């Protein structure tokens, strides 16, 4: 029997948690991913509080409604996840997938006095003029007001570099959004490594950087296939992922 959209989304999101843990981009039992499953974007799947990404199965994901304030009181819902993901799914129906991480290299760039990603290769150029930057970190984001502020910063943008904190990447499909947060981390790893040589960077011209970013935007099927390949590897390693 064909899977429903929610069932398929559960498997794809569970696979994303496994992939990110496999790649070492997770942090302890923190960080959250969510994916909308209703046309209005308000019904969404979220990982339960303080469970390791590498153990999550499709059926473990919580189905929440962004308008239901009682979710804030649930023991298995993390307060910061509810504040941020709940507000994004309530306010931005066009956002279908929200991934939030503190990966080492992207977070390192987010901790600079002036966070920016100069285009020095194909990966960094993907983000040329395409990342919103928040420099107003004020402690752990567990209030509806802070979630609303972050949601407003994401309106019309796909990626938010969260100063002194981490990164939020949004998208239309889980595959494209996964590939985006992975490539951003790789871009920042290349940038930090290049800076660590102490030698001057050769920054690409604006024209070449813009063309490269546009070229990336034409191959979203590459991003989805990257995800599908990684998902197969995760299911092969542990078929209970889909349960
Ligand atoms: Zn965080």
C-alpha cells in the first residue's frame, strides 16, 4: 500500500536525524528538526525532547499543531523547540521543513564579530548574498517572543546564521533542506581551513559568485538525490528506522 504524505515524511525526517548523527553534525541530545504535514503548514512533525538523533525512528516523531499552546506544557516537547519551530510553522505556512543545528564550522563563522561567508569556492559561493544573519543572541530561546522574532528574520529567506548560536535552514523538501545545511557546513569548514593558513584568500568576483549560486539553484534534483542515497545507507544500517 502506498504511504501517506505523513508516513513518508516521518521516514524522511527520521532518516535525516540518523544522517546528521552519522556525520557528527548533532550536539548531545539538543537540536531539532521539523516538517509540516498539513497544507496550511500548522501540523508538523518534531523530534521528542532529549532523545539521541541516532536512535530516532519514524514513529517516535511528535505530531503537533502550531496553534495548540498546550504543547508548551508537554514533558516530551523541548521548550526551545516549541518556541522556535512552533512560531515558524504558525507564521510561515510556505516553510515546509526547518532544520536547526550547532555544527562546528558553521557555528564558528556565526561567532565572528562580523559573520560572513566570502565566496572562495563552489560551496561558499552557493550562499552568496543568500543568508540572513542574526546578531541579537540573548540566551536560550524558550519564549514565544523570541521564536516570533526568529520567524520574522526568516520571512523571505531560507537560511539564518544565528550569531553566537548556530544555524537554521528551511526549505520545501526534506532532501533539499538536508543537502543545504550539509553544504553550508562544508562551505564553512573550507572557509575556516583556508583562513587557518594565515594566507590571503582569493575571493571570487561578485559576478562569478552570483552565477555559481544560480547554478546551484538549478540542480535541486542533485540535492534530493544526495539525501536519497544517504537515506538508503541509513535504512540499510538499521531497517527499524522506518518503524
Ligand atoms: Zn540551538
